[in-house]
C-alpha cells in the first residue's frame, strides 16, 4: 500500500469511496506543480524557487503540524498510520518531495514538463487504480488502470506546464513535440506503476523523485521520438505485457519491467532492438515453463511457477537498457561510437538468453559438473554445467545473433561476435555461480554481471575487429 493506498474510514464509509476521494484530493494537491512553470526562468532564481516550493511547503506544514485529527480534511487524506500518530505523514512526505522538485524546476534545473508529468502521472494513476479497486479486487486490473490513467493525466500535466511556461496554448506544445510529451508520460506511468509494486508503504515520495529524475535524463538527452514508432511501441508493448501475464511467464512486477524496457528499446533504439529483447522475454519465459514439474523435483525450477519477477527481468535486461541509453547519448556527442552500443545491446541479450537456455534445458540432463573443477555435482548446484546445456546456450546466443543480423544488416563475422559475447556472458555466469554466488552475491547480481560481461565483450570485440 502507498500513500494513496486503501484505508477504511472510521466513520464506516465504504473503503472504495474513501480511496477514490483520497486519490482525488492528492491529485488536487499535485496540481500545485503548475505554479513552478509560471515562475521558472525568472531573473532571480532564488525567489522563483521559493515561490514554486511555497504552496507545497504550506501543505506540508499543515499536514505535519496543524491538521486536526478529528476534522474532515484529516479524514480525506489519512492513512492507517496517520490515525495512530495524529499527523498526515503521507500528505506531508508527498508535499515535501514536490516542494524540492518544484524548487529545482523554478531554478532552471529540472524541466517543468518533467516535473509536471511526474506529479500528474503518480496522482492520476492513483485515482484510476482506486476506482478499479472499488469495483474489482484484482491487482493486474488495478495496475493496468493505474498505468492508463497515469499516462493520460501525465500528458495533460505536461502539456499544461509547457503552455504555462510558454504563455500560449498551441498544440503541439512549445518546447517539446507531442510525441516526446506522450513518451515521457508513458515512461512516467510505467515507472511509477513498477516502483509502487516493488516498494513499501510511504514510499511514494521516492517514486515521485525517481520518476522525475528519469524524465529529466530523457529531456536532457533530447531524445528524438517519431509518432509512428511511439504508436507501434505502445501498442506492441501493451500486447506483450498482457500475453506475458496471461501465460504466467511474468508476475505483475515482472510484466511492468518487461513492458517498460521494451518500450524504451523500440522508441529509443528501433524495431531491431525490440525484436532482440522480445525474443529473450518470449523464449526465456517459455523455457522456464518447459517441463516445470520435473525441474521442481530436481530443485532447479524458477520460483512462482516460472513467472519471472521484476528483479529477474531487470537483472537480465539492465545492461541492455544501459546500452540503449548509451546509444542515444552517443549520437549527439560521439556518433562514430554509436554502433558499438548496438553490439553491446545484442551481446547482453545474447548472454541472457544463452544463460537461460543453458540452465533451463541443460539442467534437465544428468551428470552436471562444476565448471571450475569438472567434478560431478548434484543438479541445481550453482556453477554446475552439462555439455547439453552448453550447446543449448550457444543455440540461444545464435538465435539472437541471427535476428540481429537481419535487423541490423550484419555479416557473418559481426553475427559471430554476438554469439561470442553470449557465450562469454553465459560462462561468466557459471564461473560466478561456482565461486561467489550464495555467499557474497545472489543469483540476480550474478545474472546482471553476466549480461554486463556479454555486453562489454561483444562491444570490445566489435571495436577491435
């Protein structure tokens, strides 16, 4: 539960009514973020920052020190913990986070659109989720409603901020294209939804700050977003998320992580980048489901009936995401090195699929050996490999290399570099599993380091050859 989470009114009013009312009230407070664009860019940055933050500071002061615990305002904003303490800590934390971001915006650091989209997306999404939860207690539907409402309301907030800053209401808004604005809103919606699923109660101020910083990065990079690619990206990634959840290959958090990464890949990279990522998500998820009962008996099955969580998805995709961002950033600074990030991306995904195939298929065979000593060990032992698993791993890397060759117009040698990167990443995963996993680091950290190894190896080989 979050600061907009479910609370049953002490008066006995149905929980769904109080949830919606609370979410709408927070959205009204969030609308104060539109003060910042109006005062940003003023000659005296300090005065502008104070003016932008002042409304939120007043709200925070009232929530933390002046709110009457028996009053209607307290009833509207209160969470369970607030009743115990007699203070509106949820509202106070939210307002303080907004005040800090507003000061950055008015001080000409944080773009007004990024700030407004972040606040509007979080509060608007909470309204959508509250409405759905009042009708059906289904977390997937509530998360979907949050994301859709956050995207729509975030776009409205971003447009309003741009219009106020520019002093006109032209469309597309001055300062950002409509496609970029919608992309920022979609990114904010998915990121906020994901973080709210992963984090704990009272963490929405952290969600807000995280989303704002991410959007700030994209605005600073001056990402080029075409309407056609954005439309395809939104449609395809929504379909991908639904199929992944319906087939049970990902949890709600895992689904959100995959959808966010896929959207960034297709919009910032291109269709080829998306094809590689969706191949890993699809085949990797199905591989986890393959002969699941037998894997359970051997002690090698993924938890949650093979449904990948956000940590698993992110650990296997973070290096690829970094390569996408590196590709975008390098185009405006060192465009000659941009293709290297394409190889790094392919190498990371190849390593992820190679490792998945190696463990999910190779673990079904008897006689595994520890990669460091070649001693026979029990199935499921960290760092254990089979020769069948190694072959399956190379096949997984080759699949990624083949798709990359088609979309990126690569020759046999370049495709071979991707296979090599995948094999290196898979081998690093096994070596780390045999030496440090379970003691110093966990499985997700091992997966992350393995994909990083695949990305670095493939990019370095491409640079050398």
